[in-house]
C-alpha cells in the first residue's frame, strides 16, 4: 500500500482513510486480485499523491475542476509517476476506478457529487477469427483435449480463466438442453448453453478424466506431480502456448490468443442476430457496455443486411 499523506499534526487525512475502507470493501466483495490492483494503483498511487499536492484531504473537496486537472496531468505527463504522458486507455482505466470509488463514497454518505471525465478512446476494430479458421485449428490439434478447448472457446465465448476452472461435473442437462456451469468473475456462476454434439464429446472426455485423475479439473496438463504421479491442472500459460502454436501451424497470420475467441464468438452471435441482452448473460457481462464495443467489428454490409431483413419482413406481413 502506498504511503498515505499526512495532514499537519501527523494524522491520516479522511480521504486516505476512506480509500483504505473502500479497498477493504473491494476485497470483501471477492473481486479478483487483478481488479483490486487496478483500484489500488488508481487510488493510492495516482489520486492520493495528487490530492496531497493540491491540499485535498476530504472527498467533498474533489470538485469536477480538480478531477479534470488530474486527468489532464496524466495525459500530458505532469501528474504521472514517470513524468511522461500516459496512454489514453491507461488514463481511462485510472479515471474509471476513481469514479467507481467516488460513487461508492456517495452511497456511504460522503458529500461528493463530482466525477472525472474519462478521455475519449478511439474506437478500434477488433480482429476476429472466422468460423473456418476455428474449424481448421480444431482439426489441426493433436489430441482431444486441445480440440475440445478450441471448440469450447469458439462456441461458448467463455474466458480463459473460466475454462481452466471447469470440472468434469460442470456439464449439466436440464429438460434435454445442455449447459456448462461456469465460475465467472467475482465467483459468480452462470450456465452457458452448449450444443448436444459438443456436450456428448465433453461427457466422454470427462468420463476418461475421472478415471485417470482425481484432480478435480476437466483439462489437465501434460506433467505429472512428482509425489503422487497425478497430472497437474492445465494452466493459463499452457492454453496460450497451445493456441499460439496451432495458429502458426494453420498459417493464420493475425495474432491469435484465447481471448480472441471470445471476441470472435460475440461478433459471430451478433451477426447471426442473437439479442445483445441474451448474449451478455451468456458471456457473463454485467452490462451491455462491452457488447456494444464489439459492434465496432461489424461492417456496413452487416448493418445493411440486418436492416434489409427487417424491412423485407415488414413488407411481407
């Protein structure tokens, strides 16, 4: 934790105590270590030093003008730790964390209404994998484990961290429909639909894993533990290396990584007409913000085709 600036008399300022309380609340809410670090960096290493220089000791003193000064200083380098301008996405992340803290403080009864302006980010078109490229990678994979990983990433949009946490018992059936129980961010569980064909493959694979290793994980690595002789659970780095190698073997020139399958799945589903609200539940997004960002992938041809389908349907009534 960063050194909390002291007010005259050696006391910790109310703002620093409030930030410490907030970070404790974030930990108590079960947020991931990565998320907690983002908040700590933004609040302890960016906001608090700025407030100390500006003589701000309470949340209520954080006006929109002061927050805009902080944002501008991060962008031009006068308020960054390195003294160099920070990239817009980095400043955007810091400001978002600061605004989340301020919103929490207001709910806790603090007299704070100001919010920092987030820098406008250039909309970039995300590269995606075609369905044919995913099919080619699955066919090129050398074993059923790797084939299932490629197919599952391509047909469900689950995150890499969610994939490696799967267990043989996470395949569920309800009224002849198959689902995967997925543990998402913050420990939140959701059911992700899978096709009957993929479900049968997963069930056959899970039965073999249950016999071969009691580790509790569905996807195992290639190394055995020295003491027990059991296979270790597959790690994120193992999946990343496998995906990268498969893409190279298939002659795919774009940068291929596990999260690209998630972008590709969302884009594919949007193009085929899946309701964005339903899609956000499938992939575990709390809001449509991230879904809307993926719309940048869609071409004018997609927009034209979608509009024509609705117009033709209306005319045929």
